[in-house]
């Protein structure tokens, strides 16, 4: 199992009143599982150490003199429901096994057991606990992350924090800011954050979509004109610079402004005044200018398509908005944030998303960045007929093939010991096989087991072994 270098090693606690069993299991687990091991010679000792040890997995005997395994299991579940518990016994009955599983045990093993099997079960438990705790950590982050306020952004990744810290530092000044970043990274949101954190926030921010307006119209829109300035000018028009007086003017995608207008814009930035078309006198304006672009302005300057002096006037402070690939760790936070927002907007309060779907979104490439992810969740919430968004439903909504596990190639495992290679191949095959059955049967374990030719209990044992939950497939 892959370990995260920035996290402490996982811990397996083994509980048994037989010293030989404790030592045997310690040797097996230490050698074949990537974890630390803690031994407890009684149920009460294990219970007393829960707080200090915080184990990830507990393997416990069921028959012990002071505190039996089932009672210990109940106490563990009360203490921390993410701890995976394996119950073992030398004289188990079906009734005992059923009770253990009802009480929340991950698996029930009879002694003597196959060492390979218990190693496989422990590894599955370690992975289960890690996933549960990662999910709990995510939920805690979601609860502590403030809803979008003046900055309007969700995320904790270093590149995003760096951009937001710079915005906070320069927001309450009048310096010109150039916001750079790919399409969909939130450049307009960054401009709004600059405005909302400034003393100009009580005034409306004015936005100009530069590529959308032809040269002649853009000039009159920016600077205004007097009646009779040109054919069709039947009355005076107040330009956007005047509308933005004492406020903020966002020049969105400024790289597309024609060179002729760049010259007039430079004068406004230098002199803090405008001259409407057809008027001889200039008008003083108090405007904070913010510009944005997703283009390479340096290349446009070399090509003579963007004035160098205007670039340096705009580029007093540069804020670069990170791509979604650069803030990859924020994707689960963003997924849950957009899900909460859109299920409220579209009145779908019970809708949730399963971990497999979040993992699919987390690993997907997003050329359209945060905007593309937001639209994907919006579409899923709007069109999902059931109460659960799955990886399959996301793929269907996007008319994209769902990623399927590859057939194991023996050459991929040729460097592994035979038993480990066999276990890995079985895991890949069994996971793909059971997932496909459960998808077809919408999470109905009885129907899936019948289709597979297995008894329901046998089918469930395989599901537990590989951490597959029927609830993830129900619509």
C-alpha cells in the first residue's frame, strides 16, 4: 500500500491473550504489511491504549478473560468509527460471525487462518481506514472553509493562497493590477475580489469585454462622445471611464485592444483624465484600472501588437491565477462546494456523490480549469435522476467512455513474488468483476450474487475484502 511521505505510518494493534499468537501475528504483519504494530495482551489493555495509540486497524481475538472481542468492538466503534476491526476466534459460529459483522467488524476470521489471507484483509483494512479518514478530513475542511466572502474563492492549495494573499495586500490601494491566467481560472473573480476589498467597494465595478466590441464602438464606449461627434451621435454619451469614476474598471482580455485605442488608454493611465470624442476639453477621472488577459503579452509586444509603455503602466502588480492542475489538491473541495451550491439552486437536497466519482473528477484533466469543473457539476446536479452521482453517470452526461480497469498483463507482475502477484491480479479482476455486476444491478447484492453464481454471503465476503460498498451503486 502506498504511504504518504508527509503522514505518519499507519498502525495495526493486535489483541490476544495468547503470547504465541501475538508474536506470530506481529512477525507476519511487520514483514508483509507497510505499517507499525502495537501488541495488547487483553481487551482492557487495548481499550486503555486507544487514545494514546490511535490505531488504524485492530485485530482482536473474541474470547478473552477481562473484556471479550465483541464488547471491545462496540467500544472501538464508539471511540472512532474509522478504525477497521478484524475479529478472530478459534471456535467461531455463524451466529457469532453475523453478530460481529452487525456490530461493525470488517471481517471475521477463524483460527487457524491462512497467513496470506489475513495479510490481504489487513491491507484492505488499512486502505479502508485511510480513505475514511481522508474523507473525514475533507469534510472537516469543508466545514472550516468559510463560504465565499469578499475573495470569493474556495481552496487551500499553495498557488491559490499565494494569489489571494497578493490580492489582499494590494486591494486597498489604487495601483493598476494585471491579472494573468488561462481561461476559466477565475480572473474576473480576482478582479471582483480586488474591488470588494477596496474603499471603492460601495460603487459598482464596471467591466469591459474588450474582444466583444469593434474598434470604433470600443473607443466611444470607453471614453464617451458628444452630440454630433459622428454620424448617428444624436446625444451626448457618458463613457465607461466616467461611469467608473470613484470605482474600479476591469478591462477584460486587454490583449485584444487595438493599438490606436492603446495609445488613448495610456494617456488616461498617465494623466488620469479622458477626452470624449468631439470634445476639446479633458475630464478628470478617479478610476482604479484592473486588466486581465489569458494571452502572452510579451509575444504581442515583440510582434508590435501591444505597446510596451502601456504594458509597463498596466503591469505595476501582476496577479497570476493558477490552473486547476496547479491546485489539483483543491478539486475535492471544489466538487463538494459546487455540489452544495447547485443542489440548493436546483432543489435536489438529497443528492450526493460517491468517492469513486470524486476520484474520477480528481484525476481528470481540466483544460477549461475551474469553470469547466463547475459546469460539469452543474450539469450533473441538473440532470441526475437519482440521489447519487456516480462515475458512470458523469461519463454518460459527458458522452465520454468510463475508464475501465485494464486486463492484468503478467509482465506487469514479473518482478513480484508469485503469491503477491497472484493476489494483485485477483484484486484487479475481482474489483472490476464485482463493480460491473453491481452497476448492472443498481447495488442489489442479492441479484448481483445470483448473476455471478455465488452465494450471497460469499459475494459479500469478496466485497468486504476489496472495500466495495453496495450503497455506492444505488440510484
